[in-house]
């Protein structure tokens, strides 16, 4: 390679070949789609916006004939501060009720 020349990043090559992003699985593959999120412990509008975005994405997949998500993995920090009933009630109201899927919580 000459001065100033650079090799394309593999990500760019894969994207140009259409192999990056959503698409059908390879023939014979078993596909599972799910959400993963973490650090959702701060209550408020931001947490609710994330849940609404997840719900809209799920609806778009379904209406587009794509495989919807089957479950949600929460990687921790669902509640910051005291883990009271009130904190979990707020988590349910702001997040869990927006996406009616099984939630698997990692602690």
C-alpha cells in the first residue's frame, strides 16, 4: 500500500455485500430474536422512551412480516437505590408494561 492508502475496514466490505444488518437467516438456520438492555434503573421519561422504542420496533417487525422478539434479557441495574416495592412498581409502569414479553433479569 502506498502512502495515504488504507485498507477498507472489514465492516465496510461486509456492509457493501449486504451482509450487515437485518435480513433473512441462512437456509436451515434457527433464528431467535430478542432484546438486551441494562442499566435501566433511573426512573423517568428516558426509561419510558426506551421501552416505547422497543415496542415500536417489535410492532414494525411484526407488521413487516419479520420475526418478532421472543423475550427481553435485562443485564442488571434494573433499580438504583433501595429495591422497594415502589421502585419495582415504577419499573413495571415505565418499562415492562410497554413490551409484553418474558423478561429474564440477570443480577
